[in-house]
């Protein structure tokens, strides 16, 4: 039995609506979700897992609400960070990408994260990026300089609520090359980057080169969904510059705004107060956690909080999640039939900003079929 079969008496009039980040989104029968996937140059850590478990939780919640999610999760397998990591390892960048993508998919499967409906890989979207660059140049939103195509980004930071000083620091941190002399403005970004020694290159009308990071995601999301999406998901650290430039480019080329009706910016996971990163030496690997804890415990450690909340990992977090999961499973074992009001309460909580903690409280208190339904809906069995 599912949420849908338990609530067939719902009035047919009116669209299903969910709220994400304060935005109410009426939905009919489907929801288009674009999730920024991995750059496959290293192993999957808990910070990665948090994003993709939350995206999976969103898709499961939508199904419980009677809406079919259509999920596109890309793979950024053309990226300067990947090329540099492969060079350090003495391996071709595409070999490193294929191997790490294989490991990532194994970790996601072990976590119970369902495969996306579409999984475009950047290397297959070179031509769409070239067409995107040409369209942006034609519209005046980009210009050609020295074999590169630059998107005019002077207003992107302000629109994203980021000061120019902050934007310049973040641009440098995320490979935006604000000091590149060919640009009209340091905050302009490459849609197409002219070829450089040691990096892959493809032919284009402006000479050999490679796609820019933001442009890759625009090309992939537009190729799958067209002019916009219902939800764009990714880590909170991608809010600027990546998501800000993605939406600005998409809106510039289509003339349709907003590009995304809502954003799911998943909170950052830290260890000892520092964001998980290889450079910080504080990675907590998914495969290590799954060797000692069942996947539902890890999923609950991630989702038993507000999705936008940053949090610090410690073994105690997993212990608390294990206790919480046991409470849910014990409640599910009680021979109680959920009332229609209790099921509607669970639906309302999931629709209200994915309020998993409150839904768990409700299911544990109600017990029986309510707890069993929520356990199945959230992938916690």
C-alpha cells in the first residue's frame, strides 16, 4: 500500500503544491528536477552523499504526493579540476572519470539512491555548448575574444545577493579566472575556453577549445528539459558562482525567467567545523560508513534535519540516527491502521519544505501503517 492508494479520496480539483525554500510550487502530474552531479575525479564522501540523498528524498516525497519526478543528474567529466587530478595521477582524464563514476554509482546504489531518468555526460554535449555560445554572442550576452567566448557577468553577483568583493574571491576559488586579461570584466566567465596545452580541446567556430563549467550544465539541462526546470538541486556551495551563472545564461539565451521555479541548496557537511574537502584532509568516505552502518541509518543521519541546514559530522550523529530508526521500525510493528487524517498529515509535512523530522515524529507517534508507509516512502526500510 502507498500514500497514493491511501489518499484516493482527495478532491481532484487543484494542483498538488509543494513548498521549497519558501517558494510554493503548484505541480500537475510531473516535476522536472535538475541535480548538479559529480565531477568524477575522486571518491564519494559524506558531503556528496548528503546532496544526492536529499535529491532522492525529494523524488520519493513527490511520488508520495502523486507527482512523478523526472530527474536529470549530470556528470561533469570535462573539467579543469578533473584534468589536473588525472595529470597528477599519470592517467588520461577520461579514464579517471570513468573509474570514479563507476565507484560513485556503486556508493549511490548502496545508499538506496535511485538512478536518475537522465544522466548526461559533459563530453557528449560539446556541440550544444557551441550552439549555446553562438546564441549568447548573437544576443549580445557574450562576446568573442582570443578564441574564447565570454558571458557578460557583471550583474550576476548582485542578482545572487553576493558583493563584488565576495564574488571575485569565489570566482578565483572555483576556477573562474577573474584575472584573465582578455575579459571586459573580471566577473565575465568562459562559455567556451580557447585551447591551452595539456587540456582537451574540440573544434569550434572560434578555434579549438573546451566548454566552460557553467555552460556545460546549461547545455545539458536545456537539452533534456528545454527552457526551464521546476527544481534545481545541488550543494549550497554551488549557489555562487555555478548556479547563479547557470540560471543567468539560461535566461539570457531563452528569454524566459526564472530558469528554476525553486532551488534545493543542500547544507554543507563539515568535520571538526571545516567543510569536507580533500585539501582539508577531513573526508569521511561513504564506503567506509556503509561498512559499519546500514544504509537507512546513514540516510536518516542526513535527512533528519532541515535540508538547507549545514551540520558537523561525528560518530554520535550516526548513533542518534540508529536510535531514531529503531524507534520508527518499532512503531511500524504496532498493529494499528493509520487514519486518513494521519496520512494527510504526513503528506502535508513532506509537501512543506520536506519536513522529514516532523513527519518522523508523526509516524512514530501514530505507529502501525503510518510508520510503515513513511518508512517505505523515504527509503528507510
